[in-house]
C-alpha cells in the first residue's frame, strides 16, 4: 500500500511555476528541473488534490489550469510568500523595540556598569526595558536556558562549560578613606593597615572576613573589621563620614573620588575579572547581539572618567 502523498515545498513551487508559465517545459526550466521531473511532481499534485489541475491547451501551446488550480493560485502565492519570509533574518530595531531584557548581576558589577549602560540603552532604545536582578546561582543554568535571564554577569570561571562568555573588564583593589582623614594621605604600611578600623562588604560567609583577611592570614596578620555591610552602594557614604578604611575594586570606588582618597593597600590582592555569560541559543539573535554590543561598549568606559 503506497503512502499518501504529502504537500511539501517542492510541490507548491511546481504548482506555482505551472500556474505562471502555463507550459510544462518553461515551468521546468523556471525550477531548474528536467521536464520528466516536473511531470512526476504534477502527477503527485493530481493525486493529492484529486484533480487534473492542468489540461493540454486545444491550441497545442502549453497547458490550461482547471478551476481547482485557479482557486488554489492565491493560496499558493500566500504560502510561498510566508516561506520566503521565514528565510529572512530576524530584524531588531532598537529605536522602536518594546523588548524587555533581564540581566542577572551581583551588586558590585551592577553599580559599576549601570551608570554607563542605562543611559546608552535609553538613548538608543527608549522603549526597551531593563531588569537588573540578583543572581540565583543554583538556577542560573535553567534561567539562561529557558530565557528568563538574558545575560549573567559575574566573576571569571563562574559559568558552565556550555555557556558563551566575554570578559567585560579587569580590576584591582584599592583602599579608600575619607577626605581629610586624620592619618593623612601618605602610603600606609601593613602594621598601620592592620591597626586601623575597616569596613567590609560581605554578602555571604563570615561577615567579618573577606579576600583581604585571607591574604593577611597567609602572612600571619589580622586587621580590625569594625563594620560589616551587605550593600556596596552604602559603603562610600559610610567611609566618607567616618574614619573607617575600606578596600574595594578600583572602578567602583573611582566614581566617588570627589569625597574619598584612594591608595594602594600594603598587600598584594588577586585581580578582579568581571565576565558576561550567555546561552549559545541566543548567540546569533539580533536582539541579544545588540544588547551585548551595548553592554561591551558600556564596560569599556567603566572607571575611565
């Protein structure tokens, strides 16, 4: 028992060519087929529609469409137009798009990036909306895969192997103090550093121990952490109104240089590398390409004012 013929793109194209040319030879040439190959497709079309579709012209010049074939003509044109549109690349017009993008980002890179990223987006895409959300580490792979998160911004080597990534910027730690701090503005040795009172930004683990304390411990040293907070944005205000010292990434603290003095800490600290991650399924999407380009441009200006 033979299988029931199915309508496919080749058959639709054959029907369209015959409707236009009204001649089997010319229709075959139009499709780049041999005449027997087109005749075979016409046979399949006749079986599928239960109609001859085309009959020889009494004049002997070509073929004439049956009423059924003529009734199919506008539908054939519509289907071919839809198929053609499917092959066109998806466009993204930032100036008119109402898209919403969601970026998962820790507070530190968020504070550093958003003052440059947000104005760029508003200028180029006034209808686009942006959500900056705190990362859910345990669900990040799922959220990127299902599209609930468009980009994740975090430290280097955080992403999974299947994710695509690009380094946004590298940074180093500096120590900040208020202007007119009683200690002055000269270099600080490790003894004075450990004797001073410090502010620590810590969102997880021991609230009074961070990367600075680990480096000090490796040298059998310990500092005095007087205040621990979870919010980066609050740190400059506290430093500017107290005698506390605070060691944070330079690009973050540079934005508050009018109220703070910055200097190198007396210990070597590992560099900070901030990376953007995204799922391979969105790599070639025009909207994501635009968003990533804006993010990369914003990241290139962070801390350079």
